């Protein structure tokens, strides 16, 4: 099948950005197959060991210690996307150049981090892994469908200290100046998607580039308000357009004298470089050109907000306003779990899990659902869609007893990957693994009641067993359709 050509306007501009040799090399690189990037979940070990256990050849991503590039035929990426450990959150499939953004953000355990355009969650899960369970990553996106994808990927990853919110960024006004680091991985014209997306080639136009630059300016203005004085702001795109990259940074600096570029320590990126003649803007920016470094292409800049703050905020009254912490849909405030609800959870945790897996989290109730919310999230007041970990639901039985049904997200946050829980341990080649992921009941030997299904140590989800058969509680929206192979990628979209 013939692919749409690279847009003529794009090629003309690239010849202006690069010399003739570089422009031809870039066009050839964009015609090549995408690199199969895999970023390991720290809960499941280093990426090289993970790839070795799966029998895959891999090479390191220089700028991201959690990342590798899978070597082999073009189908390697599809194989990784269909593997049960992908369903289990042991790794995230991501463009290697996109893996360089969070190392530039450099989040530290205990910090409050905001990802302002976070869906589908690649960089939010990367931040969450680097926080090591301490601090909070607040992941925000504009639309409900993208926020749903964000929740799903954070749950699959096993995030314990994440908050997801959705809507206009102005909903976060109560958090002005509250974040140590803010990431804006902005929606863009998507020139870095040309390798793998025919739609990105067809959609591209100079008008789209201009429209994206206006949207990016609005996001950057919000981000500059939300980062605390002395904090760090990282701006990233998956495009090569100067109007959306260096131009957006230069315009932000002109609007915000309290911001300054920070020279980048971009390990492994020496051969990539920035545009010639960028001057002071280029010193704090880096480009992953696909003809010079592994990956589809990315841009990033790192800025710091000055300690002196008074006149920089565009809405001086915003700092005094407080948001209201919302529930699952931002329409109500969860309350501390009542005695009977908490007792039902404790009974389940003791009988099935061996202990409470999140003892430092607050136990909140939201319309019958129990949440374990980190204290750092409770300190940030603004409407959210999901906070912390969804533990499960408490229902009242016919005789008035309270029954606890675990949420899928709980299966991913257990210490030692659920080694102390009641469980069904399966080999990867066991046909019951595929049957479970299709949502089918499976045969079990020694389990009665609730149990965790694991595929060679990686948790997949819950079953409830009786008399040798286990009813499947894998979420319907995640179940594999036998007639249609699962998606093979989690990459960001433009």
C-alpha cells in the first residue's frame, strides 16, 4: 500500500532548516519503520533484564535508563504489544525520543509534579516511576475520552500517587504556584508522527502549525503560573516546526520575565544538536532529529521560574482562590470511609492480600467506592477525576453484611507484585493466561474466593473461585477480542 507523500510545504521548510544533505537524510529517516521503544516499569526490574527474560534482543536508550530499543524484525513492536506482560503493566511502549523528556524534567521523590497535557499517559507513568511512591504526579488533559485513557494507563502501570483531572486548565487555578515541576508535552502539528501515521501526513498544513502554536502559547501561560517560584518548567513537542518549538519558547520568555532557560544536561544527545543560529534560545533546547538519533523526533526546552514572583502571575487574584477537590467526575468531595466500609476493606486486605498495601494513604469513600489517596494529593485542592488508587466497591448483601469487590487497579499496587496474596500463578505458555485476558472463566486447583492471577510473577487481575472454577473479573473494556488483535503501541499522539 502506497503511503501519502511527505507534505510539500513541510519539505520546503525543512530545506530551510537543514542543509540539502540533512533534508534528504531526514526525509529518508521519516520513510523508515519506527523504532520499537520499550520503557520498563521500575516495579518489574531494569529494562535489559526484562527484555532478556522475554527472550528479546535490545539496546539501551542513552538518555533514559529505563528504556531500550527492541532489535529484530519490524514485527517486534507488535509482539511486545500483544504480550501478557504488556497487559500487566511491566512496560510501556514508547518512542525512544519521547523517553528523553522526563529525564530533562528530572522529578525527585517527594515532589509535586504536574503533567498539563498528559494523555495517553506515557510521560505521566514515567514521572510516577521516578517518584518511587513519594510525592504526587497530577496528570491533566482537556477531553473526557483522553482523561479516561490516562486513568487506564496509570492503573495498568500500578501508579499509587497519581491524580487525574480533566477540562479547561483554568480549573486548576487553585493550584497556582503549587508545583515543583511542570511538564507541557503540548498537542502539536505532529511532524514527528510522519513515520508511523499517514493521518499525520494528511492533516499537516501551515495553518495547522499556526493554530497549534496559538494553543501552545495558552498552555505555556497556564504552566508558568502553576509552577512554583524556583521550580522547573519543561516544554516538549513531537514536531520540528520552529514556530511551535524555539519560537514558542522565545515568545514565552518575552511574555514572562520571571522565566529563564536552563542549560540542558542531555546525556546521550551530543550528536543531536539544535538549529544553527538559535542563540540564547538554542542553549536551553534540544532536538531529537530522527536522522541523527534513534526515535521518531522530539523537541524539549527546560526553564526555571525566578524566586521573585509578585508581578509575574497573569491573574493576581488566582493565588488567593481555592479549588474544591472533586470526586470521580469532579462533582463531589469524597469523605473519610465510614467504620463499616473501612472494616470491609480491612477484612478483605487481611484475608486476601495479607496486609493493607497502602498504609500511608487516606481511606476515602466516594459513592460506595473506596479510594486510597496519598496525603500529598489531599494537600492540593482542585477538581479531580481520580486520585490515588481505586481499591474497590463495598455493597450491602441480603443479610445486611458488607461485601468488598476489588477494583482492577488494586491488583497492580500490591507489594512484591502480590507474592503474599491469595493467587493463581500461571506460566506464560499456559492457555489459561490467554483465556483470562479474553475475560473467560478459568480452572483453578486450590483457590476459594478472591485471588490474584499472575503470569510468571506479573499481576494481571482478579478472579473469584469456587469448586475449581474461577469467575473472571478482568475489566470488560480491557478484554482481548479473539477476532481482533490488541493495540501494539501506547505512544503519544499529536
